[in-house]
C-alpha cells in the first residue's frame, strides 16, 4: 500500500485523523520512491582500535570498551610479526566478554604498485600471515590498502595485476580460513588509486569471492565522496567495515562539534542492512590526558548511538 | 513524525485501523531510515538522440518524437563543425513544438590524456565551439568525455591537468553562455580513467563551477556500478543528464527483455529530485526496418514511463 492508496482509504474515513502526521516519505505523492527494507534490519556495533584506549594491558583496554558502549575491538598495534606474536595474549584477554574482534588494521610488507615482483610478492605473503592471525582471533577479517602514494605501475595495469596476480592467492587463503579481506579506499592525500567506496565495491565484485569486501572510512569519505549515503548504498553487500573519526581533524568523533555528522551515512547503512562495526580510527587532540581520552571515547559511542537513532 | 511516534499515536486509539496497511518503509520499526523528499519532486523527461529516429529531415524526426512520448531531443549527427553548420536548421525545425533540446553528444577534437599540449589545446578550443552551438540551440549543455583508451599521462597527472588546465577555460566560457559541461563516465572497455558516476561527481565538485555536471549512462553503469541507485545518489545535484540503452546489447531499451530494468536507478533519480532527460543512446538490432524502429522507440518511451511509476 503506497501513499496514494492510503489517501484513498483516508477519503473513505479510515484513519483520516493521522493523515497530516504521516512522514513525508511515506508514499508516491511526495515524489519519493518505494524502498524495500533490508531482509534483516541494520545494527549498530560500536568499535574502536584497541591502542587508542588508555590502559596498560589488552585486558585493561577491553575492560574500558566493554563498560563504555563498545562491543567490537579493532586489532591494531604493530606489523604482521607483532600481530602473530601477540595474538594469543589478545585472545586470552577477550575471553568471556561481550566484545568481539572486528578486523585487523595491521600493515603488510611490500607494495602492489611496484614494478619489482619481489615487492608484490611480499604483499601476498605478509597479508596471508595477517589473515591467519585474524582467523586465530575469530575476527571478521583483515583491512588492506591496495596501493598508497608510491606507485610505479600505470593505474590500469595495477588494477589488472591486483585482480589477477595479488588477490587470487590471498583470497583462496582467506576463503580456507573463513576470514575476509577488506579493501580500504583512502583520500587523495594518501593515494590516487582507490579513493571511492564504489570503486572498492567494484573491485570486490570483479574479484568474485565470498572472502572480499570493502571498507568505508568517514574520514577519507569526507574528502572524496559526494554522498555518504550514495557511497554506502554502492558498497551494499560488499561493505564489511566502517571507520569513523571527527570530520575536520581526524580526531575522536565529536571533537569537531557540528561537523561530526554521520547521519546521512548511517541512513545508507540502514538501507543496506549493515551489521558490521563502526570503528574509531583517529587521534586525540594534542595534550589530551588519559582521563580526557576516556571521556572522549565514552562520548563518541554515545554520539554514534544518538545519530544512529536519528538516521 | 516517524513510525515510532505514529505507533504511539495508534496505541492511543488514533488511526489504529490503518496501521497494518502502512508501507513497510514508513518508519523506524522496519529498520529503514527517515528520508527527506527533494524540494521539488523528480520528473521524467524522455529523450532520444535525434539521428536514431527514422526521418529524412530534422522536422520529420522531431514530429515522430513529439507524437510518441518524448519531450527532449539529444543533438547528435556529426562533429563540432557539422554542429555549427546545422544548428540553424535544427533551431528552425524545433520551433513551436513541445520538444526541447537536452544536450549535445558531439565529438570534440584532441585528447586531454596526451603529453602533447597541442592535443590538449584542441580539446579546449573545439569544446568551446560546441558550447556556443549548444547555447544557440537553447540546450542545457554539452556532453564531454575527459579521456578514452589512449592516455599517455599518468592518471593522477591527467586528473590534475584536467581540473587545472582543461576545465577552467571551458567552464568560464560555459558560464558566460549559460550552458553546462557534462562529463560522461564510460565503461572499462572504452576508458579506465573516468568509469564511475561518483568519480565524475567528485570532479564536478572539485571544479567548483555552476557550469559543470556529470552524466549517468545506464549502459556503462551496467558494467561499472555496483548500484544504480547509489551512483545517482552520489551524483546528486551534479547529475545533469542520463543515457539509457538496453542492458545486454546496448540497443533500444526493451530489446533485451527482462534485463532492461531501470527501476533501481529511477528510485535514485526520484531521491535526488532529478528533472533532466533520460535519453536513448543506443543502436538497433541488425536488419531492423524503419517501421520496426518507430515501434521500438515508441515502446521504449512507454517502458521508461511504466518503470518510473514502479520506482
């Protein structure tokens, strides 16, 4: 039943008294399209990179997150070797909590954009190692950046090689491990290669594997995307993770005041039924004390929940 | 008032009888976001490239379009010199009709992707000539393709030069003339440079001129976009023109049967309040007679209107 048929009902005396109160988007008459609800409604899961959280141990950091509105932990803190060494300690520290690991944000070695095949091989090998650690930790997956500033290959060749040479071996490994590789588009100051969420989604589609997805980072999106909602709708089923930061200075969400509005993006997440994490990757304003850091993190989770409700 | 407050009203006995009949997308309870209707609702304007229409003269072609559900004419038929020579005849032929010229689809000379500055200069000069013809005809604007397959410049340099060297002079001219330059993203078989509607919108935003926009072509979008709706939402106010063709073989819409579904894209157009043309750029199946061509064109306009209603 659309608004037109509803109006018809009203004319017949059914429910006429609430007509004026119907939301404007409720039907055809206002020019809005009929949109299908996702099969399962979206859910907000607040996450944070673990090393942003004050604390002397993983356990202390997780204690804080658990108590302050977070239910997802993003694994960061070092490179692929550090991760392999520390995975058991993290697994031990998260046991029995209402927290889960979302993804790893851990650098691989090598550079897929280089002409030297040794550089490209290193990406494959170290990314596979990170995938193994992620699987041990029960994480959803592994963030990867296909290329940064330093790129020797022409862009069309890089895209082709990324799809045909880099991804297949990594994705075969990821499929076996049951974890997902998520490509993160960056803004133009960090790369010109993969900047748009829709472009990452297109690579994910072309790679044709259940173990690949794309990430949307509100910070990079602020510079690159013309519409947060459009970007997330384009990402659709390929969207596996979301990064969030303040929108002017890449600090904890809320630090930039009115600019820290994520509602349009959250509308997109609701439209696609997103259930992954919305996870903080950001810094603190200079000189922030440990106590202030805790306060900012608690406020950021509350801000995300408030704007999610408003979306 | 959202669905939740509406539910509250219902509990108080107001309008309870229509509750079950509300569209699923009507409120928060189904997980869909609150979407704002555009300030002015979208309108469908069916267009077609004039040379696709059977006829011996411009007048005969326009007669047919006017009588068969079209109200926009896309100007094609030759290069910038042909356009300048034929503009008066077209202007004469369209006088007094319920038809308007939408845009020109006319090739400029030169190549913005070349290292040779003479090639880049030619793009500027011939595009300015096309803009002048478009203005004489009262058209909304001029389609341009920033780069095709043959590209010598590294992509980041091409993007930079396009923004700093190619666009400013063209856009200053376009602003003076009151017409718009529209960048058309193509699919990967025709270019690797500008493939995504969101990327075109980002260039339009960066160019910061009222005289620039982006085009969405359903044919190219079929290959490149992961979501027609997402792409059009990202295009937003920068979307100035839409091309439509059958989605498997780039023929007149409808020729590819069930595949020719534009509803998801039309939902996006409704969300952004699009009022430009949806214009056919396509071919005919081999051996199509003049009579069959007329029938296909009439059916295509009807198909677009039907799917627009369904969106």
